[in-house]
């Protein structure tokens, strides 16, 4: 292999034979859902997923994957398997119309976090916390406490104890050096530099074109 | 205040950050998984950013401007410890180096947050949040790989054994050690090393790893006085390639 990138040339790829067989289908990390709080007075919103071997690693990897560029005050993660999701409705149908009331069920009340999706393609946003015996029960409770009547096309429910929250002493993770323009693609003004470069090339080729003619 | 002592301190901190930042950035696009690639690259950027802040302090004390200082010195003018200039090899080594170096870095800046040299104390407070993440990242990885599979434990252990002599080089005493301590600028490498060892032990004890007796480890000094391995100069040549072609280039 011969690459313009010296790092690639340094790789001793010959010593590591690439196996021909595909890896086992489940030989991958699981996924974890990442929620970010953009400002202190804003609710947490779903930002995306990370792959990780466990919840703590997911938190570590999510922090840089989702909050290294944008303003953020807090973050938490939860195993995707611990998210109970309602179906997504079409049109203007409110998802809570599909969730039938049920009488109170026996059992210990646990804390559940409720998230609403107000439009397809948007993110689930934290709506509040309910006490319920299970995820289904939590959706019913949410219907009574947080149903604004319209514009909710999906509900997520997560048991609070399954979430890896940011600890109070970890809040300064986002208190970083402010001079981080190098993280912002637009700060490099790549387009401007390219056009200056192309113009100078154009000029020099015009110039050399003339001298070619003069030689003839 | 003795400016020579202070500058020596600032240079070694800045050079450590710049060289390790550059080394770790070599993983960009080649990390073991996408999320880790992003996280490690991002921390490498943090380290380079921190070195810029340190070179800016040096500039205010009469040294050259940060780009000149970073890109035009020869290897023997750099004060980084040898640990940070070693080539990457496999990821287990990079993680162990990251862990050993960062543990010292965090304690160093904790000590500096009460420095009598006010600009340095200010900077130490400013980068606390960044360093907290670096610590969380390093410690979590070491706990994870240091107690998961036979292979991961063996790899981390081998890298730990290999790295420790170089890690001892972090604490190579400065000729101005006493002046720095007496003037309240910095508590000194000895105090730093003691606290570093306690922290490293604490994390290693949470894993299936074993920390060799440091009395049996032969330190690799020299970096602080410009005596480097053969790996530093090629790194500098590569890092300063664009600058040497066009010192006015912006990127």
C-alpha cells in the first residue's frame, strides 16, 4: 500500500492477515440512546445513539460524539433495550388516543421518564416523570399528566433507574476552553481558500500560456 | 520570580501536550470504533489547544510566537518526556499511555490551580473540565479492558509494564525544582509523583491488572533536557511539514 497519508504507510498491514470470513452477526456492541440538555432551562432531548460494551462506556463515548461542538449543559444515556416506544402515528393523530385507559394495577410504583415526539423527523423530548408499575402503566399515566391534546405522534418511556445521568460533580465537563474554532468546519473558510487558490492557478496558467505562445 | 525556572516548567508542560496531542491525533480515522475515534481525536485536539494556551503564556514572557516555537525547534530543544513521543503501535499502548500521562497531567494542574503565577493558576482552572473528561475516558477504558477478557487484560498488562519506565520520566526533576517550590509556583515533581502513584494504584486495584513495584522499574529520563528517542525528530518533521513549505499558510 502506498498512500499520501504517512500514517497509512506506517501501518504494518502485512502482519495482520484479514480474515476472509465475515464476523459473527452478533459480534458487535449493543446500542445506547443519548439524551442531551442544550441549556439549563431546556428539557433533555434525544440526540442519537452510540455503540458501546456497557452503560458507563456509552456515557464516555456519547460525551464527545454528541456534545463536543455544541452548547450543552448535561447528557445522559440508556440502553436501547430499556426504552419502551409507542408506535408512531400518521397525520395529526395524537398517539395518546391509541393508548387505552386502564384501571390502576397493583404493584410497586417506580419512577419512569416520559418523552414526546411532536413531529416525524424531530427528536423525542423529555415531557416529565410519572410513577407507575410498568412501562404500559407509565404511558397511561403520561396520557393523563402530559397530553396537550395534539401534535404528539410517539411516546417513549424509560425507567429512571436505568439511566446513566451526569453526576453533579461532572457538570464541569462542558466547562471547556472557549477558543474552539478549530472544531467548527466553517471557521477554516475552506471555500474561500480554495477559490483564491484556483484563481491564482488560473492566473499562472494564463501567464504560462502566453509564454508558450511567445516561444512558438 | 525566576523567569528561567518558570519558563522551563511551562515549556515541558506545553511540549508534553503538543507531542502527545500530535501522537494521539495519528489515530484519527483509524480508531478501533467510530465513537472512540471521535473521542480520542477530540481529546488530542484538547491537548494541542492546551499547549497553545501554554505557548501563549510563554510568548507573554518574551518567548517566540506559538507557531514559531511549536514548528521550528529541533528535537533537542523540546522538553517533553520520552513517553509522549513513542510511536503509537497498538491501541492498548495508546490507552495505557493516555491513562498514565493524563493522571499526572490532572494532578499537575490541580497543584498549579493554586500557583503563585496567577496566569497559570487561571489556566489550570479553565481546563479543569476538559481534563475531567480525559480522566473519565482513560479510567473507564482501563477499568473496562483491565477486567474483561483474558486477551484484553494481558494486552493492557503488557503495555503497562512497557510504559512504566517511560512514565517515570514524566517526573524528571528540573534544575530549578527548589526555586519553583519556594516561590509557590509549583509543588514539584516529587509531590506530583507521589500523588500520581496513589491515583494509578487506586484505578489498577479496581481491575485484574497488577502494578509492578516501582522500585524495580528503571526510569527513562532525558526528555526534559532535550535527550530524546529516535522517534521525536520524525514526528516534528511531519508535524511542521506545512509550516516549513509555507510559514504564512493558515489552516
